[in-house]
C-alpha cells in the first residue's frame, strides 16, 4: 500500500510499531500480530528517499492512482 499525506511516514511508523517485536507496543500492528523480529508482518519506509526507492521496487505505474477527496475542495 502506498500512502500520501502530511507526516505520513512518522504517523504510519507509529501505527506499525517498533521494529523489534519485544519493543512494539500493544495496539500497533507489530505489537499485536508479529511473532518474531525476523518475520515482520509489515514494512514502513523511514524517509521520503527510502519510500521513493521502495515504491519503485515494489509497485508499477498501474498499481497506484491518485484521487481527490470529496471534501478537498471545501478544505
């Protein structure tokens, strides 16, 4: 999944949880679902540069699309 938005990297990494499973807080994806650090259930880029590289490695042009939120004109 490719996400875009304000502070999306830091916010998504909060939701994902710490890389080391033992340090991942309950309620995070890793805290609730990961069983071992070497077998991560999710990955999140750590910088815009990493995200750009990883998106290019994992997705093609047809895999992503942009859309306008219904409320966008009103915001």
